[in-house]
């Protein structure tokens, strides 16, 4: 993806900055979850290339090596977040490793597809969750080994 790529139609819904189509679907998903008594919110969404550089470098520092950082973060230019189609989600303050232990995780697995989202990283990797609106051939998920949902259009 080009370093300077940024979607032209970024909007914010429920704390997630995404393309207008992705944000619309994310809003519908959050509202449906709430009707079912499940709390879902955004913990991270659109990131520019420079923001992904900072994010990735943080994980290199925290984990001590590029190889270790590659297990938890996409390298700059490979993050689906830069497309404006991805959002990391949390539930009741539980994100990343503990998200799979929340009621939101099975709800997402059962209902995300109803809003066009599909799981990118199945269970067994990390227990974090990212959802993304996936248009055409955009699928950079191989660069980020976490449970992940993407919107298939």
C-alpha cells in the first residue's frame, strides 16, 4: 500500500474512524450487540502510515525484537488499519488478550457476518479481535496474527 494512502471518506462512528461504508456497518453491529445486551466498542481504528510506524515501533520496544513485534503488529504499509476498514474492538474494558473471554467474542462470531464482517484471525492465535470491511482483494491479514473480523463486500 502506498505510504501516503488515506481513504477519502473517513468518518467516526462509536469511536471508530473508518471509511463511511465500514463505519456505517460497524455502527449497525454495535447497536445490534447493545440490543442483545452485549457491549462492543472501538479500541483502535484508522491509522495513517506514520501512526502505524509508531505503533509497530512500540511493539518492537515492548517485545524486544522485530520478530516478536511481527507476532502482534503489522509492519507499516501492511496494516489493514491504514485502509480505513479495520477496527480493534473491546468489551467492558477487555481488549486484546482477554477479549475472547467476554460475551462479545461469541456474539461477534455468531453475528458479525450479518453486518458483512468475517473473521480474519480465528481463535488459537491471540484472543484479540479486529473487524474490518474488506473490499475486493484487500486482505492484509497474513501480516497480523490475531483473531480478526473483516467485512466482506
